[in-house]
């Protein structure tokens, strides 16, 4: 009898994991991977980003799955809230039709009911991980962004996203450092610098989503001020923050070929490659550029 139930339990677990992946897949590359890299690379370097006992590389690697879990737990909470609204469903039918609600795998009301159980669970898991402060702010940002529709207000949206990134990065770094070390004042400043990078360049993802955003009535920078202003500002800030981050760590531009080369490519593509397919590729390269910036502490190791 028990053996007969085992395949059903496994099938149920696979379906649950598949549904979780469907909710978070499109944000995995922009949240989980970069934020995990921020924490792990920062903890591995850990020169001025931490105070207390310096973690060894083996310990950081052992905590890598926990860092990934922290980011994924909180991303799922955000995505459940983000994708259940009727406006979001209509937008996703155009921009991301593979998501679970547009495809009919689950309804908006079922998603709401799941959140009633999942949000307390996510907060409890963050309490266990020692990141309850970051998680509390992440969930407040999630409420402001989704339920109060901060995502539809120009500049408010960018501010909320940058604060959210700061909390994801802060929690990632703290977990990667371990319980014997804390994020230092210099580490907090580095987190704020990265959040400023997000604040001024995150709009690159809106270039590829203009059709759905226009249908929804979302007030993005590219729709309000035009592509010329949006693309020029992205190109400028990508180059500006590359130089600024390199200077923050005391390097010369010539010694950081990787981040500089990626910045030039992203800026050039944003200004010259303007169809939806090219904008999607530019956004992917922007994610890679972020990883380049996150690797700068490791170069000072």
C-alpha cells in the first residue's frame, strides 16, 4: 500500500516543483543568480565587506545552497503576489504567455490562497536563516509594489526594485559569511552602491516589454519619456557605474577589462539595437554585466 502511494507522492512533488519553477523562471536570472553571486563572491573576498571571523572558501561553498534557497524563497513570495492580479495576467498574456496563470495551470484565486500559507512560511524560514529583517522589508516592498501598484508608477517602481535588490543582496552576503561574521559598514556602502546601479539601469528590462506595459497602462520611463531618453540614460549610467564601482575598489579602468568590455557592449547595443529580440539580448547581457561588477571585490582578494 505504501509502495503504491510512493509514485503518486513523487509525481505530486514534481508537479509542485514544476509550478514553483513556472512562477519564478523568468526572474531567476535577474534575482536568484546575480544576488547569489553577490553574496558568495563578496564573502569569498570578504576583505572589507565583513567584520568578525573571516570565512574560509570551503565554508562559503558549503553555504551556497542556503544562499540560493534564501533568494528563491523570497522571490517566490514576490512572484506569487506579482502574477495574480488581473492586470498582470493580461500583461503576461502578451509579454510572458508561458507563466502558470495565463496557461491555465492555476487561477489567480488559487494563487491568493497559496499565499495565505506561503507568506508566513517564508517569513518563518527567514527567521530560521537569520535574515528576518531583510525578509520583512522584502515583503513590505512586495506589498507596496504589487497590492498598492507601485509597479505602475514611474520612479516609485525603480525605487522599490532597488530597495528589494538591496535586501536580497544583504541577506545573501550575510548567509554566505556565516554566523561568525557580520556585514561591515563598508559592506553596507557597497550594497547601497549596487542598489544605485539597479535604480538607474534596471529600466533596461522595460525596453523589451513595452507592448504589455502599454496595454496595462504602466508608467515606465521608456513609455513616458520616449526611447531616446531611456536608451541614452541607460547607456550613460552603465558606463558611469562601471567606472564608479571600479574606483570604489581602487582599481584602474584598464585593470578591469571584463566589466568595462561588458559595459561598452551593453551601452552600444541599447543605443543601436532596438527591436524586441535585440532588447531581450541586451537585458541578458546587462545581467552578465552585473555579475562583472559583483566580481570586483574578488579581484581585491
